[in-house]
C-alpha cells in the first residue's frame, strides 16, 4: 500500500472514529445549547491525533504478536514496511500536535486527561496488562471508556457525575464487545500467546462472562434516566437496543457459532453508536 496509507493504518481509523464520536456526544451532552465551534473542531482534531498516536504505539509494541495473527499480520508495523524509528517519530509528531491543539482550542484539563487516557491504553494496557492476565480487557477498559469524559471536559473544564455515567456504560460494554471478537478469533490468540479469556478459560466460561456483563450493561444504561440526565426517548432506545443485544448474547450462549459471534461483535458496535446517538436526540428534544 502507498506510504501515506501505511501511516493511516497505524492510527486504527475505525476504532478512532468510534472514540471521537463518543467524545463529541460527551461535548454536546455537557451543554444545553450548542458546542462552540472552536471547542468542537479543536476537540475532535486533538483527540483524534492523540488517539492515532496511541494506536501507532500500540502497533509498535505488538508488532511481533500482530505478525502471528491472521487478523493483524498485514499491518505495516507487523510486515516491517514501517520501521520502529518511523513509527516512533510519527507517534511523537501526531501526539505533540494533538496536545498543542487541545491546549489552545479546549483547555489544559482536556489535554492532560487525553494524554493520560491514551498513554494508559498504549502503555499500561498494551504493554503490561494484555500479556499478563485474561482480565486485561476489563482492567484496561477504562482507557477505552474515557472519550465521553474528554468531550465533557472540553466544554465544561470539569468531569461531573454525568460524564462518569457515560464512561461507565462504555466500560461495561467493552468486555462483551471484545470477548465476542476473541471467541471467533481465538485461534489467532492461541498463535499470539496472549492470555485472552477464550484461550485460558474456554468457550463456555467466556460466554457466561459475556452474558453477565451484558446484564450489567443493560442496568448501567438505565442509570442516566434514573439520575435525571435523560428522558424517555433515551430510555426507550436503551431498552430496545439492549434487548436486541441480549437476544444476540442469549442465542450465542445457547448455541455458539463463530458466525453468530461475529454478528454479535458487529452489532455491539452498532449498539453503542445508536445508544449514544439516542442520548443526543433525547438531550435536544427534551
């Protein structure tokens, strides 16, 4: 692939898009009116750049592991098309520009929270937790759950209880989302040597954990309504979307197949996107 695309791939654009989307929702939920364009554009660009830098470091740390996995062996970091030096320089430039943008267009709190979040992902989760424990995705999930709080901080220069409710939802959503992927890609993880739950504890135990975390997720998504943060539009959407998610998970628990696990994983992404979109619609209609 062309050189520019090799660097683009390092930033994991699809994952970055979802993180930035959740951050933007956090921005809009933090204010009864419209988010100032300066904050909105600066926040999106800054968070995107720092996220891309973190994912590039993630690719560098995992280049040996990625080379063993069919899902990731094509990445330029794994194939050696980009050297460690090139990736480090790219990550430093991306992260530095992102910090400058957030400092100048949002506020220092947002910048430092974003830096801490993505350092937590790239270093603490990727380097320390992922190869050490099958609970890696649970413990390290906080980094991936932080984008709504970053968006909230960008607008208000604080992180209130409402922001932490949004973080809680993504935190609880992460294990069933990722373990569905790990189930149908478990041979990849066997080859990689990473202690993912389906590899260390088997299929049935993983499915039970997915079921339990999905139940907790459904309860967590009701909390914003009970707290008075959202209205009936969000509540109805959360119940319908959560019911569909639970139907996938129950079907998976009763009769597992890789094809169904893949559908569950894909729906989990749609679920989170629609849930946060419902937050936004409810916020401005109510």
